[in-house]
């Protein structure tokens, strides 16, 4: 199916509860704080993250990878779940539903399904092609009043042993920021996804300053938020980071809570019906909520909704 065929079959509910990232990131940029971008993986995750954001009066971005979307039975189901949970919980803080590291196809499909924002990850393409494809995604996103994040450089640890993540080329960042109409830019400043190796050298603030000075005030995004020391996160926010992505840390908190529940043999308590998934997952949801609340405090987005 071609680009415009996909667009033709698009259905976007006009009464969407979701917002794009423009306003929330502009405010974060002006106010020197960052909006948490938390990956969601299932229905319970959605509820836990939204509860945290609402309780803290923080705007929030819900990130969805293509794998997570498949796990949740497709982009449209994710849109429906998020909007229904928002309605059920009477969520009033701004919520953006955002594709995390989407291919071109994934971004098109998610926009057509009602996502309010996408990250097009063209980092593995030759740079000129990354720019061209980003422009096309921006064009489609505009039709939906949706926003686009672009990526320059990558955040993958090489064989899990990278002591230092990739540093983006500043000229490429400038070109991406000035030529495409993106809302925000993710650029490598030594950060990587997942757990940082013991010999990780930390964020490269000289690179962040250099990029920040050369992208005409476009909000910058920090990926790989798990495990970066609090002082480095705060410094990065002072230097222009307006969105921080966190995934692994919530997964670890979720898994740890389930482990504790099972190790305490709560699932074997037949009288209390400890095997009921609603009981089994309750402490895990609480663990996600607490993790997100902690992030909101560090990122400074409390009471910014
Ligand atoms: P972590 O899993 O390291 O928190 O990174 C999340 C991320 O950057 C998603 O794009």
C-alpha cells in the first residue's frame, strides 16, 4: 500500500483526548524541566503511568514501540485502550500518545490509527534519506495535528559493552532541526538504552551544549533514561533536554514486585485468591506508579500540567 493510500483509509476521531507534544515541550523548554516519556506495555501499565501523572499534576508522554504495539494487538487498540482508561480515570493532565523508534511504516500506521505523536527513527539510513523520510512523516503528521521526533545518531550499546554511547554529528542535528519541521530532536550524547555498563563514561555535556546551541531552540530528547545518575539528568535538563525517555526502569520495578509477591508465596494463598491476576499485578502496578512519580520529581514536571 502506498503512502497516500494509507492516508486515505485513515480515520482520526475528532474528539480525541490526546494532545500532541508541541505545547508541553514548549512549556518545558521555557520552564527548564522535562516531560517524562514512559513506555507502556499493557493495560495495567497504562493505568499506572496515568495515575502517577494525574497525582503529580504532570504532563506525560506514553511511548509505544512497534513490539509493544504488536503485543497490545495493534496501534488502534492502543489508542482505544489509552483513551478509554483516560476517560474511566477522569485524567485531566495533558497526555501525548507517541510512537517510540518507529519505522516509516510504523509511523504512518500509528498516525492513521490516532496516535498524537511519532518518533521516526531513520538513524540507520544514510543521513540525507533520514531527512527526506522525516519530512514526509512531518507532512502526514501535520494533517492530523500530530508531532514528530527525529533521531540523529543511535542509542544502541554495541554488544552490550559500549562504555561510551554514540555522539551525534552536530551539523546533522542542525540540518535535521532546520529542514524538516520536527517538534523535537533525539541526538546521541553518550546515552544508550537499557542498563549502563559499569564502565560507562556518562553523558557528554560538551556535545549537548554544542547541539543545543545549533538547533535553534528545538526541544531536545534524552533516550535511555534508566540508570543515568540524578545529577546528570538534572544538568542535561538545564542544558536543553525537555523530554526524558524511561522504559527499562519501569520493567525492572514491575518484574521485581512480581518476584517478591511470588517468593512470598502470595500466589499460593488459595483462601485469599492470591492467584487472581488482579491481585498478582497490583503491587507491580504500584511499583510502576512509584517509579514514574520519582521520575516526575527528578525531571521537575510536577504541577506543570
Ligand atoms: P531505557 O529503557 O534505557 O529507559 O530507555 C528508554 C528509551 O529511551 C525508549 O526510547
